[in-house]
C-alpha cells in the first residue's frame, strides 16, 4: 500500500458464495484482492507474496483461521488481520484478537460494517508505517556515521559512542554548553538496541527539586496538593530506551542519592 498503489488483501473463506460477496466489496473499496477457498491456500499465498490485509474465516477444514492468523503474524508482521466468525462464535473472535487480530466481523457480513473495519485497519497500518518512517529518519539523523566531524578528538569520541551504544552502561557526558552533549547522547541511543525505544530528555537545572523528583519518579493521585491523577515518571516513560539527564550537576545532592538507589 502506497500513495500510488492500492492496498492488497488476502481473503480466505471456504464458503464460495460468501467469498465472492466479500471479494466484491473489497474491490469496491479499491483493494487488490487475492481470494482463496481455505486456510491451506492462504498459507501458500502468504509464502509467495505480501499483503496489507488478511481477512480469514475462523472455521475452515484442514487449516483454520487461527493457523492463518499465526502464520500471518510471523510472515507479515505489519499486515492487519480481520477474522470472520459465525453467530455465537464471539468467544473465538475475542481469542483471535488476543492473538493479534485487528478486529472481527460476524456473519452474515454487512457491507457497511466490512467497509468501516477495513478502513480502520488500513488507517492503523498507515499510521504504523508513518511512525516507522519517522523513527528511521531520526535514527539516520543521529546515527554516528552521519555526524559531520573534522577533528581527531571527535573521531575518538564517536568510536567510544559505537562501543558504549551496544552496552547497558550508564554514561556520563561532560562538556561546555553548546558542545553537543545531547547530540552524543542521541548518537549513543541510535547506536544500540535502544534505538526503537523512547529517547527522553529532561533539563535537571530547569525544574525545582520537588517538581523534578515528581517528573523523574512519577506520583500517585493525592500524594500531594495538585496531584489529581496518577502520573508515570520519566524513568518509566524511557523504559528500554534512554533517559538523558541534561545538566545533572544542577541536581541537588539529596536527589542524586535517590537516583543512585
């Protein structure tokens, strides 16, 4: 699916008449449709081509919709899977959604409902791809290999960035204001496994101690005046990623002790 090509859909349905109806509606929505009569054929189709949507009946002979869903999650992790279920099989549909399906549609299939679910699935896919595109741009911007430098000292720093980026070590970055401490921090973030997780920056010198502690560690509703709701701390926000504590030297000794704990 792109701005110039239509979205693609794989439809697996053993009822020939229903398969024809759903395929017609999908084509009317502008999708390119590959329709197959069962789960076995769906597995073969996914091994041969990529699809934006996979729409599968849950109850089919030989290979059922759960197997199609499982295979789609492995082969086509971006694809949005919609399951079709008969009346009274909602429990199975919920189970499918817990296993990674985007949504379900009950039989008899209502064209309007089908259109709504398909459009929501395509919009989710578009957003996922847009987020990944933006992440790739950020990774490229702060990739150590894309940082322009002329001095041997900076080359040595970038060599350290590459070494540290693949570890889980806490890193102290020192330098005068404006020398690129945050740029180095982002380069370290981009150089390792944390690159696909959040990079959270906080200026420790810009917040008073009480507010900074709340920002870092979060707070529970009612823990102090004005705490009207539970709030996640920045440590939790940056989980599996990087928390950049800018101007950490401005933090009070008491709060630094809490950080060490």
